[in-house]
């Protein structure tokens, strides 16, 4: 359905559950994660349950979202506040200034961002008469909303503003003198729909019947709003992950339906929008000297057993994990919900999630390693996905002859398949109608134990790195897509609970 379709479906569930009662509700609606192809360690349980490196026990994104929005309901008329689960909005306002969601139509928060940031987000073309750019908080109107526009489009549309330099416009590592002017755009994050508009949207959804395509809550709802909106975007499907049947038609109907609905904007001039939805962003914000790490006081070791306290810890992130004496973790790496043995060396800039590694191994730098419990024919097994942190799991090709365009840890996929004794046929992929890509390729073996699963997947990677054969022909193989179909959440949580209990026991011993 996409996050737009799921928003509409959630509105229907509210009405079915509560009838007319929901007319008085203030609702927080968080999109919990989707496929999470750019951060696959969040795929199985959802991005909203991403662990954050602080708290005893550790906080998840859900708790942070509730804390950030705790003041909103008091100044919110009945309606729905829509947000993603992989972004964090931090802001500061004067004591007398308050954020209120009380106007009809849509109301969105807007944050000053680098022009380059605007190319991967939604951008507001503000009505210049309603916003001055001064003060921490301003209420204004949006003339038009652009979804992931290029720089030229932003300039032509009047979205680029020149503002006195403020720290949040500094990209990592840049230095700017106070008082200098810089170009910025105002980007999106959270938006509110008042109850009357939400009810109308629900009526539209009922009228549509079954949806056969993904609708985006940001691109497809917000682009239809404001007096400057045009229907041109309805035919642009370049940003769509999967173009379903009739997408353009549905967009055109939505545009006609929403046209004329106001888009109010709450401009937070002293704010910062952080996104942690990709492996690179996740590693940067959790391990580097990022502003987010400073503002939230993210810890290098959070609710974990990590005995080697004599080592420099600043450039790593250990979250609810047990690391035995002797293991070494390279700078810039994140370990979460894992048990790491004494003879394990984790390289630089790697992600290890949900793994049990009780054997001697060197995990290479820039490695992504994440284990998933799977239940097939009532039997629990384990599959561990392994990639390079920079591998593109969203990329796909149309023909088997183009598989060489897919890269696995720096090698072409056909090269890897040859080393693993796997035939490049239609059977290699999850099903006939799925795209041909790393996400749908059946290359990950199912094993009977968690540690054996990790060992086997690391052997696959080792074979690619050293150009040495490692036969996978004897294993049942799954794609990442299939791992999520067969995932056994209960078993994954059981493993996390074992680690949690052991850490609590260790804490009690230390206290006594």
C-alpha cells in the first residue's frame, strides 16, 4: 500500500473500531518501517523499534518519538499527526512560543536545510508574505510542495532562501563564520491532518475500493496541496520503489480531490531534522562526532557487557550486547543485540545485528551482518544476511543477462554465484514477478543454529574476498525478501531477552 495507503487503511480501522467517537481523538500515526531496504537490520522488526545507544535499558525510536511529541496533544485539535519512524526532529523555541496544530487542512513542520538535503526530502515553497525567516517559530502558508526535487527545480520554484548563517545548516566537517548568509530550503518531517480532512480522505479511500498501487503520504498527499500545485507530478514515477497498476490514475484522482485544501506550515528556524534510515546515516550518527550524538548524549556502550574498558570507546556503538574479553571492535562500527566471543575481530565501519559469534573470525571492514530467525514448516531455523554497507539492495535489473550490474561487496553477482556453485536462472529469485536484485536473490543459507548461520554467511563473504570456491548447493537458500516472509519474531525477541537477562544479572552482581 505504501505509507499513504497504510495511512488511509489506519483511518478506516479507527472508524471501524470507534465509530463517531474518533471525531474527538488526537491520533499519533507512525509508519513503522516498510521493507527498510537501506537499513536491513530494521527490516524484520520495523524501524520504529530501532535501538538507540542510550538508556538503561536502551530506548527505541518509539520512546524517543513519544518524548519528542509529548507537548503536541495539548495544543492539537482532533486529527492525525503523521510521522516516519527513522527521523528525529529536535528544535528550540522561545518560552512564550508554542507549536499548535489547530487549523483546518494539513499543517506541516518545516526545517531549514542545506539545498543538497532538499534533493532527498520534501521541500516547501513558502508564501514569502507569510514568513520572514526571523524568530525561532513562525506560522505561514505553503504555496507549493516539491517531493525530492533537483536543485534547478528548487531554484525555479522559489524554494531557495538566503538566511543569516545558523549552525544547523553546517554540513559535517564544514566551518562557517557567524553572521554569514547561506542558502537554504525548508524541508518536511511531521505533518498533521485535521479531523474533517482525515474523514474526507477516508471517504475517498472507501470510494476507491481496493488499492492496486503504493501511495506515498508525503509525495502523493502534500504535492496536491497549496495554490501553486500542478498535476505534473502525477506522471513522474522516478522516485517510486514499485509502480503498481493504475498509480498515475490514482494520483490524478487524489490531486483533484485534495486541490484547494490548505497546507499550513510551522517554520522552526532553530531546528534540525535527522534521518537514520540508511546504513551510512546510521553509522555516522551513532559513531562519529555528529551533532545528534552530542544533542541526545548517545553513548559508545549502552546497556551492554563490554569488559575491555581500557580501550578508546568514542568511535563505536555497542547496544544491548555481550562482548567477551579479547574481542576487538574497529572504530565506526555498531554492534546491537549480539553475543560476540573472545576471538572475534570486527573491522571498521561495520554493522553486526542479532548475531551469535562464538568462533574465531575476522569480520572485514564495511561489512553488514544481520541474523533473522525463520520458521519453515513449523521448524525454526536461522539465516544471516551479509553485504557491504554500501551495497544497493534497492537496485534491480530486468534480465538475467544484466546481473553483472549488481554488486555484492565489490564483486559482480555472477562472479559470486560462480564461486558459490549457484546457477544464474529464474529460480535464483524469490518469484517470477519480483525484480531481479540482491533483495530477491536466493543466496543465504538456512542453518539449524544461530552461530552456524553467521559462520556460513561469513564463509560466503570470505570466498568472494579471496576468490576461493565455497559451495552453497547443499543448503536451503532464501532471499532477504523470503527471510521476512518466514521471520519468527518470537524467537528473535527470545534471543534479545536472553541477552537482556544476562546483562541485568551482571548489573546486580556489580551492585552487590
